[in-house]
């Protein structure tokens, strides 16, 4: 791949769109501000589908360098994001996952954690964004290659899986709130 071809890919509108959403996703997870579970889930239900769509639209590329780009997310960063999400999710952090390899060999449901899945997505996306910030085209290209490959083979499925429990929590809570509100109104008329 020539330098010009690499420049065309890493600065293409589809890649810039992905970077924009990825930065917003990372910033939201890194923000130490306190939000309710409802607000947090609402935000994730808007960001995660965008990340999925933008990642699915990323162009194919090939690695240029022999060495992988630097990784920026350390174990402590991963643990911090995972712990923050776990705290927000509370008892709703765990969900049943049917799209994992162990499910093929199990007669029991397999549990997964929203916090771990979000942290896994964050790790890959943050590493990509961090390399991108340096503006070195060859490294950006290789980070794009790895991010796209990991999306296809790993975190894309995790993203889809985690949407199901988040959707259920968000909209079931709304149904319960509506029922509670209607009950309160009926009591006023009794």
C-alpha cells in the first residue's frame, strides 16, 4: 500500500465518522460525573448502535508495519471502566448470553457481564483513538486494521449482545414507571 492510499483511507469520511463517535464513547466512559442508571443506559443505547454502524462501514486495509501499534489502555484503565459500569449497573450487570462459544457445550445458560463487555469494547476503541491522536499515517492505518479486525472477530458481537439487556432494562423500567404513574393517578380519583 502506498503512502497516498494509506492517507486516503485513514482520512476518509467513514473513518473520521468512526473516530468522532469513538471519541464520544470513550469520553463518556472516562467522565467521572455521576449519572443515574437510566441516563447511563439511555446514552449507551444511543452510542453503541452508532459505533456498530460506523465500525461496520470502516474500509478494509492492510497492515503496513511489522510491529503492532502501541496499546494505551492499561489494566488499571480497563478495571476502572469495568468497575464504574458495574457500579452503575448494580445487580443488573449480569445477563444471559447465548452467543458465546461455551454455550455450545453447556446445558445451562452462560452468564456475561455488561461491565466486562463495555470495558472490552472501550479497550479496543480507546487504543485506536489514542493511536489516531498522534496523526502518524502508517500507525493510524495499522490501528484501523486491528480495530476493524477485532470488531469483526470479537467486540462487534459483544456490542450486539450487550444491547439486549440494556434495551430490556431501559424499556422495561419505562413500562414499570408508566404503570406506577397510572396507579398513582387512579388513587387520586378514588
